[in-house]
C-alpha cells in the first residue's frame, strides 16, 4: 500500500513537471509563430487593404517595444 502511494506521488510529480515544460514550450512556439509569421502578415494585409492609418501605429508601437526589449 505504501509503495503504491509513493509511486503515485512520483507519477504526479513527473506529470506536473512535464505539463509545465509543455506549457513553456507551447508559449515559446506561439511567440515565435506570432512574431515571425502572423504579425507581419496582418500588418502587410492592413497596408494592402487600405488600412494604413491602422497599420502605421501598430508598426510604430512594435518598433518601440522591439528597441526597448533589445536594449534591456
């Protein structure tokens, strides 16, 4: 009975460690995909669609955040 309880506790520890790792990995992949693929595609679509007045502030804010993150 005690051996089963210890195995169950160890199983839960491994499960939650792997779950945390999966969340970190998923968040990293999502940031990469949004930053490299989706965000530029949305901005280009806004410019070609005639919404330059919406796209320009987005580009400026992203540039400022990019420079601030690079300096830190």
